[in-house]
C-alpha cells in the first residue's frame, strides 16, 4: 500500500490550542477561604465572656475574702484591725471581717464576747446573731452567746439595733443593755460598769445573772469541765477578781446558795 499522508486543515501549534481552550480552567489568583459569619461571632462571644468573667472575679474577690480569728477555751486573743482599732476576744469567741473592703466599710462579725477599742473615723458596725452595734469611736463590750445578749459601753456612745430593742437606743459611758431571762431588754447605767470591773482587767461583774451562765463562764475562762443540775435556778450578783485556782472561784459563786463542789476525774461537780 502506498503511504497516505493526510494534511490537517489547521496549522496551529499545540500551545495555541491549549491557550484557546484550556487556559481559563487554571486560575493563577490565590485561593481565598472566607470565614463563616457564625464562626467569627462565636470567637468574639467567647472573648467577651472571658473578659466578663475576669471582671466579675475582680469585683467578687474583695467581697469573698474574709479574715477570721478565734480564741479557744481558756484563751484570750488580741487583734489589731486595719485602721488600728483594737479587738480582744474572750474565751471561745470569734470575729471576721473583709480586709480589702475595710476602708470602704468598717464592719465586723462576731460571736461570744469581744471588747472593742475603736479608732475614730467612719461608721463602725459589729454584727452578731442577736443584734448590731454601731459606733464612731469608743470602748465597749459585746456579749452574744445563744440567746444571751448584752452591750456595755465604757466610753463614747454606741447605738444598738436588735429585735425587741427600742429603735434609736443609744448607750453612753457606764451603761449596759442586756436581755433578761424573760426576753425583754433593760438599759441600766451604773458606775459599776467601769472598765476596771471588766474581764479585760481580769475582774468579773455579774448582776442578777443566772448562776448557770456564771458557771459556764468560769468553765470557759479556766478551760475546765463543770457539771451541774440543769434545774439550778438561781441568780447571782457579785464581782470578784480572776484567781489562779478555779475551785476557789467556784466556791465564791456557789457558797451563797449552799451548794457543794466535788472534784472527780478532772471534772468539778456542783451538787446540793
């Protein structure tokens, strides 16, 4: 067979054919991936939430940070507050306050018996389960154990707010407010309510105080165990200095009622 040569009807090179038909398929522009709107919004939301959480923590920390002190049985504890005010805790007593917020609000929570010497300045509040005492600068004592509540002002003035206390009640120096066994309140002024007669000066003053309360106080002061009949319904009035021997103190308060004291296995038993 003779060789047959077919001449194409076009005379274009392969590069020209590629350029005319396929070049547009390939893009030389960089590929741009657009972030969806919801994804961008979520990132901003998470950032805003984190900032809000940090801001809230900064605001909450001062109100949550509390400093506390507690005196154990037979112990007395002296504390100096941020403004220089002095606090002395009697046995089995406690206080707490917020140091970061102190100069915005001078406020103390307490239980037991606490003596305060307050520096002059903004309002100073002492809160207990029985009531609130407000002062500017003075020396006073607050007793709050169970239902027993009393406030003694040794100098200056203090205001007392408590259920059953007449609104606007203010105590001046040598004045004591206390709740009776019947639940009513009495305000009494006497020179006996002087600092020298207080437990701060190692002296004890009781006026018509239930004998059981007096015995309990002796137990706290000397860290001793005392047992007595719950029907011990006497009231004690008297004052005495703190002695080294708790037995002698018990004899002082029980002798007027004809009671006897028996010591057995480290426990003082008060019997008729």
